[in-house]
C-alpha cells in the first residue's frame, strides 16, 4: 500500500546518542528491497544529511534544509531548490544585527557565521559539519541563501518569530526545528513542498507516502503524506495532527512504523 517513506533525522531516525540502530537499518533495508522509496527529510544541510544517507545505503534524492533543497545522494545533482528571497534576507540580517541575535547562513552547502562563538561551535558539533567565519558577514545577505538559522533561548525566539512574521509576511517560511533553532526559508522551502515534488518525480501518489517526524517543522510533510506519523517523543502539537503516534526515537519508533505499515510483520 505504501510506496514512499520520508523520515526526519534528529530525534526521529537517530537516537539521543546520534546513532541509527541496527534494527532500524535492517527494517529500512527491507523496505527498500520491497521497492519502497526511502528518503530523509531534514532541516540539516545536505553534507550533514548525506552522512546518514550513506550509512543507510540510500541512492535516492534526499530532502534537506527543511525542504529548500532536494539533491541526489549519489551524484549530488540538484532536483529542487528554493532560496531565501534577497529582500527578505537583507531585512533579516539587519534585524539580527540590531537585536544582537546569532544568525547563520548557508550558501552552496557551506555554513557561514559572523563570529566564532559557543553557539556556532555547539551547532557544528551537533550536525558534524564545520563552519566558516565570514568577517564581512552582512555582504552575504545579497547571496542566495538556502536557509537562515537563528539560535537563542526558546522564549526569545518565539518573540522573534512573531516579529519577523509581522515584518516579512508571506515572503518567507519560518519554523522551529528545535526549541532554540528558528529557521527561515523560501515560502516553498518546506518538507511538504519537497515531499510533494519528490512524489511527482517518482510518479507516485502522495496518498502512498508515509512521513515521520518529531518537531513542528515536520508539520507540512505530515499533512501532505497519506500517513503522517509523529514520534513518541514528538512535540504535542505535532502529535495532535498526526494520523499515528509511534514509539520514541530511543525505542526504534521508525522501525515500528516500517514493520507495521510496510513490512506488515507487527500489528
């Protein structure tokens, strides 16, 4: 019944130890062997996501940057890309400068920061990707950024999100991937848009797609997929809109979904 599976990475595919369990790897390999298109759908940059795709032996396009970039895992060919509109990017750069906010930008799959600080170091360690300090950071506002990311206290970012939505309207898509990560993309740079594109690319119906995630940035793909699944450790707002809630990321929740709905080896 299900022909496509899109899986978020952090707090979904990987455990809190940042690992993919052997059981999950075996279940996904079995799904691929049945002809299911298994892909990753993450806010991470392509270089970071590809490391996980390689661990799983995936040879399909993967959804990265929240959906702003869909790129082949094998040859790096870009299939779908939406960059932050330049005018909006310039206003965001100015806003962050005025308000003393940590901003990161991603250009051609390179992570740029204004200064070498603890926020940049912690993010690089989490994503296993290096960063580049760019002294004239403001000039990057005119470049085609795949994504802009703000890092700060969750409560402050909630306020910032409201202000930026008021400032920019529908010019950008704003979401949270983690409580302390506020991510800004092109309006069509969502996991839902990317999953819709991939289904068309493969000639598949979205009704035959399963999407699994844990955070509010997964909402759009859960809404467009035939079966939207929230992890047991997901935020409550995502569980509320999900068709099914599986086990947590430390209890092989992804493996359970594959066995229940694709392999049909568990009830």
